[in-house]
């Protein structure tokens, strides 16, 4: 609840401060005194945007402070989520600079306006005759019925399921779009992969084939050179090996008289062995080197296949061609997996849709069961407010596709005359009727919403007499369980307050004062008779105040 409010340098207010009662706070004052200005300052404190006409003195900051009692309000989660320090007594400040810049603080910690608005929405509900348009909001109507029906847990489960359903739909749309774009290339990719895979490319193959082709293309020349080598080594008497063996034998015979001959013979033996190995290799190569036109054709065709693929795909060599084949294969596999992912996601979407439909059906049943009691409570309050012939019904229609609050379209059907067919309340009700419908709704919902503070801004405009007294009693009954601030022109309502403030203007400034018991008598009497106090008005004021 709001313990204290102070306003400095706002519109016609130089400085004012008010300590509020935990129950019913009445604010009265003549038209133009500044009650709406006070309400505007409170709106700024709760996160409303600056309207640009804030400063009374353009050289000073506008400063609005509020002290809120949060004990037992379950606000700890808000503070944890927003990384703020929780305390049962929480100071809130809004500053507007002469340059028009805004700063907001919760417990001395700077916050964004969105955070301040969320904070305020949990603590204070402002309602005025000008806000009756909220009845045009289907979200409000649905929320009102759900609050009365106690659907919070069920609605939470549905909203979680609906959020999952929405995310799955979005993900599936993205996947399908991606798949649609990919399928444009799928046939081309599949052809490239089949061609490159069918070529059975192997690392190092091209270099091996090119070396083999060079040999096969020059087989005759190589054979002649190898034959010449063998003849040079092995020809009888004139061959190198034969002549070296003769020299070796001669040197061995001289080893007795020429010791160095043995060493020379040994070295010649080493050369002979090396040359014999060379000859054996040449002989083996000659045997393998027989001209093979079929092999030459196959090697040429294979290389031609590789060269053609490299040219087609603009590859610099076989390694690059193999890497390209692997990339194409990966892209194709991704497309195939995308189809599998789409199928799996479609299955999940179907399951999530079924679960959401089931929860929506439960919500519909809960709303349908709660509607008669909801209607009865609203009609009972409207009867107290002088609308005994009112017809008020809750309409539940199928809205078609699932929405954030289910499948129901909730309407409030109303007529002040039983002989007239009820129509949507926002279309047919007058301003005074709308005010009374909204008061009945607020009175009913306040029992379950557990708002710490509700502010009524002249919702009693256009009513008087017995109806005004009934309206005051309803507002007073609300204040038994919560803090209520009521800005009113009706003495019947004002007399019900626990604390009474009067807003007045002096020297062009808006001021506020908390009235003493005797001052309340005078203020109520003024509201009854006007500026001229009469004994009858004073006596009636005392009666209203129970004195």
C-alpha cells in the first residue's frame, strides 16, 4: 500500500505531502483545485510518460516520492528478477529535469520506466470514468472472468503450452522456408554428388596415374635404353662386368707381390656387385615394360575423367575436387536431415496442439461454470446501485483458432431495460451506467486480485441520493480489506472515509490538507450546500459522519 506521497515542482504544485491511511482515503476539492494534477503526479511515480508540461518552475527538478509498504505482497520475485534490494518499506522516486530528462529509482537503485510501470501495476489500480473504455478490451473481460473463476493456475498452464505451440509453429515455418530454398538446389546437388561419388576419387591417384602414363607412352624408348644398359654390363668379353672380373682376378694374383692389389680387387668386387644389382633391376623393368595398349587406354581414360571433373568444377587439383565432393554430400545430407527434422517437428507440433486444445477446453468449461455466479454477483451490486432492471450476461463464443487466452471470445452483454435485448456493454451503456458496471466489477475482482491499493477517480459522477450512498457503502466495504483512495464530489461517499484530504488552490498553487474531524464536518457541509454553510447542511454533515 501507499504510505506517503510527496510532490515537488509539478504543474501547479510547488510542494505537497500526504500520509495515507491503510483503508479508505477520501480526496475532495472544488473543480479546478488540482485533483487531476495530483493524479497526474501519481501516474508519473508509477511509470507514466512525461507529458512535457511537468515543471512549475522551469529551473528546478520535478521530484515525486512515494513510500510503499510491501509486507505480505509477494513482491520479492519482482525484486529478484530485476536485481533490486527488497525491503518491506520501499521508497520510489521519479525525477524530471528542466531539460525534460527522466530518472526513476526503486529503493535508491536506478530503473527503467518499464520496470517502474510493472512495479506500479502490481501495487495500485487506478480507475476513473474516463477509463471505462477498458470494457472494450476483450483481454480485460477475459481476465475478469478468469480472476473470478480462479483460473490462474489453469491459465498459466495453458499460456505455457500456447507459448510452446507458438514457438514450434515459428520454428517449423523457418525450417519449411529453409527447406523450400534448399530444394531448389537439391536435384542439382544430388546429380553432382552422384557424379563425383561415382568417379571413386582417391587421394594421390592423379599423380600415380600421370607417372604411369608417362612410362607407358615412352615404353619403347625406355626398353631400348634398358637393353643398352644390360648389353653394356653383360656382353661377353666386351661387357663391363666381364672386363671388371678379369681385372679383379689379375689383382688377386698379384696380392703376394703387390699387397695393394688385394684392396683394389675388393673395391672392384663392390663395384661389380652394384652393377650386377643395376643390371638385375634393368632386367626386371624390361620384363614389366612390355607394351600394353589396353593399360595405356585405361590410364588415359581415367586421367581424362579426372581432368574433365576438375575443369567442370574449376578445381585446382584432385584434393580440391575431393573436398568439393564432400561439401556437396554434406549439403545434400543436410537437406535430407531437414526433411527428417520437419517431420519430427510436425509430430511435436501436433502433440503440443492437442495438449493446448485440451487445456483450452478446460478453460472454457471453467469459464462456463463460473459465468452464472459472476453474472449474479454483478447484478446484485448493480441492483444496490439503482439498476434493478438490468440484464447482465457473460457471452462465451468460439473465437476460432487458439489464442493467448484460449479459444473463447468473452463479451459482457448488458441492458438497463429488461424489455430490450442485451448488447455488448461498451456499445449500449451510458457513461453513468458504465461507471456503475465498472464499480461492480472492481468490487468483485478486488476480493480475488489482492491489490494493495485501488484508486477511484470520480467514478461517482452523475449519481446522487440513495445511489450515491450505496456507492459509498460498496467503496467502504472494499476498504475493509485493502487501501482505497477515492476522489469524489459526493458527500455521501466522502463521509465514509477513514481519512479525508481536501485539495485547494491558494496564490495560484495547488495544495492539500488532511482534515480534522471538525474540518470534515465543514467540508461535507460545503459539498451538501455549496460555499454558503447553513445549519441544516452542518447538521446533515454530522449525520452522514455518524456524529
